[in-house]
């Protein structure tokens, strides 16, 4: 169990935590969310003991091991597999001792302990983790020095997963993964045997890999049961209730003050006026929730071109005379929203470079509209921004003839306000740098916008704003992203890049997710015989089960609606009713949890009936 009790901590005089408390039971998977700069990474450092609390306490069981990824593994000559195996320090020490021990009793103890920790399957487990994160068998035997920083971050992640600490702290673990790696990580974390605390802005991860959300807001911590979407819904309802309470109290204050102002000078009403003054003084202020800062992206609109804007015919592309992709016969229209699927190394980035003109076709033909403008965004462009310059200087260099007020308006359209406009890029957050790069990529109002992992370092609000901007955008969009939520909300066509070819993927993203996860499972040794067709009585029983499940869902929905009305009632939050309100909020959370389970049972019953009826 992780117990955070009444902690306080400040950075340069700015309090990040003030009496914050939370308890996370052993074995739970929890997503840590909050605005950028709220103190999420600082909390991880406090839990690890890298920082010293100003007040309160953080408690873990004695000898509990804490693990996380703070930096990439060194670029040395040790192989990826050996680097991961070395992360289990107990196993490594025992294996070394087994080679040198001479005392028969100690040899027996070492061998017994090696068996207890399943040491002999360690290499297979490490290889499986590395494979899930995108390294094939040959790459696992290569030295770390053969890989770039982003790939070495994956090795560091593989190492900490292999070590299986009692408390696993992960800070934006999908930032260095592709879609396939992110989906694998989701499935792995859902089955992880110990406690996990994840900082993430990936809604898919927060919906599928965790069972609770720890919200850091206004220097306090609040633990919400359920995945992210349930948290967002419940918090919105709470904020609506809080806003209504504040509005009602303000009207009450105004009414009392009006009476005082009107009658305080009249002798006949002086006592009543004084009584109302005391009521005003005793009234505990209900503060309306602060308005969430609305995040925006404002893409300039391109003029319409005749379709297709890009067409390839039997094209091939690659490097140094070696084709990576061939027989490409593709068409892109201006209203297309295309997601590129495929494992690392299959050629998604190569295709993006071909379509953006950064690579020349080795064969075949590519036709583009005569006035076609293409915008391209990739993570390396964020890293190539001039750290000593301000965003205003970056955009002024691209638009030397524009007045400064228009340049500032362009920056504001991407959420970079007056303060950020004149701050050196080196001092901006990762999300602010990504916004600047997106602005530069779309400055010319491109007809085709190619985005390679655009959501890295963007918070959830910024990702939602990007979804809205891309949905409204009148140009074509090609997306490479590990963010399933972004892909599902934006893309209406899926292209699978595999085995040197690019072909439409005719199913949906959820089917692709199932396909990837199924490919990681060991093949069955023998095909199971098909079950006999269910009898009429069995089908009738399944239908009855479906009706029963549907009735349960209906009743729980009714209960939820009634509880929502009760929680929205102003009198629920009057003085002296805090305990009662907490009880009803707990009941609401229990009903929501029950509703999720009931809906899952209903869907399972429907699937069984569908299979039975053929």
C-alpha cells in the first residue's frame, strides 16, 4: 500500500502540495493526471525520496522496491537482452555466485532461490518484453550503442518492467513508443502483478490499463475509481454542482446584503439588519470552479484543389538503391483522413517522406496537384527548434513582412500567449515547443498535412483541441500516432504498411488492436473441435439471460439518474451535511462501477446469443 499523508512541498516559493493525501492499495493500477506544471513528476520524485517533504509523510511497506524510467540506458557495448537481464539485480548476483560458490550448503541455497524466482525462464521473459516494445530477435543481441536515444528509452522501460518492482512509477511511458508498442504496454500493465502509478495524457492507456485516477488539482490529491472517461464524466458533474451551489449562494448573499443596506439605518429594522450581517459573516464561501483554460489550435484553411491531390502508380521508395516499399498504387483526396498502421521498421516514416517530397521515388510514377502545398510535422522538428530564439522570432523569420500584432495572433491561435511568445524556446515546456512546431508546419495552409506522432508532450486538453482542429480542417490529413483516441476520432481510412506494401485495412482500429494482441499470444497446439449447435432450450435460456442483463442495466441507469439529481440538489451541500454528501457520492461511484460491470455482462450475453443463433 502507498499512503500519502497530508504532504506539503513548494518549488521556489510556489506550493505544489498543501495537505495532500491519498491511499493506493497494493496491486492497484492508477493514472496520475493534472494540469502541466501541477507537480505530477515532483510527486514521483517525492515518492522515490529524491526530494525531501516539507510536511506530512509518504509510507510504503518495508523493503518495497520502487522502479521507474528516469533516463535512457547508456550507449555501451552490452546487448539489449543482457541489459534487461541485469535489471533483476538479485538474479544477476545469484547467477554470479552460482559460478564461484564452493560450500555445498550455500550452493543449495543459491539454486533453491534461483528456482523460486524462476531464474531459468528469465531470458525468455526479457526477450518477450523487448519484442513487445519493438525489438526483433536480431536486434536484441545488438549492443545498446547501435540504437538512438528514443530506442534506448525503450530498453530502459523493458528493464524496469522485467525487474517487476513492487511500485512501478511510469512518466509518459508511451512517448517513445509507436501504436503497436503502446497497445502492447496497455495489455502488459493490465496484468502487472504489483502496484502501478502512471503519469499519462494517453486516454487509451488511462481507459484500458488503470482502474482508478489520482487527480492532482489545486495542490490536493483526489482518488477517483474507474478509468479516465468515467473520471472525466463524474468530475464534470461535480463541477456543475459546485458552480450551481456558488451561484445560489451568491444570490443569497446579494439578498441579505440588500436587506442590510436598505434597513440598517432604520431603528425598527436595526435588529433584523444586524441579524443578517451575522448570517453573512458565518456563511462559508462556496467557490465556483475555475473555468478550464480552453485550448485551441487554429489551422489556416487551404483553397480547394481538384482531386486527387496525390496519386502514385506502381511507385517504389527506399534508401541507397534498396526498396523499402514497392508497388505503391495510392490515391489521396483533399477530404481524406488517413491513419498509417504497421509495426516499427515496416516503412511508415518512409511513406510519409515520399508523400511529403522528402524522398524521391525509385520507380513508378507520382502525380501531384500543380498548386499542392504540404505541411509536415515530426518529433525531430521539435528537437531542431532554435533554443536561443523566441517563438516570435521563429515565426517572424518565416513571415518577415507581417506586422508583429498578426504574428502574435498566429501564436495565440496555437495557445502560445504573450508570455510564451517572448520566452526563449529552451525554457518552454515540451507541449509548448510542439505547439510552435505545429504552427510552423501549418503556416502555409497546406492542402496535405502529414503528422508523425503529433501528440508527444501534449496534455489531454491539447490533444482534444487537436482532434477538433483536425476534424474541422479542410485539407487532407495523414497520421502516424500511438494515440488510439486521436486516430479513432480523426481517421476515416486506415492504411496498413507491412511487408514492403501499403494496402487498405478494411476493419476498424479496435479490430487492429485485437489482431496485434492476438499475434503476441502463443499459437495453439491443436484446433479445438467445434461445439455442437445449442439446443432450443439453451437458446431460450440465453435469451432470458440477455433480458435479465438488460433489465439490470436499465435499473442501474435509473438509479444513476436519481442519484445525479440528488447530488445536484443545493440542499445536499448545506452546513452540517458534508458526511451525508460524501455517502451519496460514494453510492454514486458504486452505482457507476456496477453499471460498467452490468453493461459488460450484457454485451457478453448478447455475444453468446449471437454465436448460438448462428
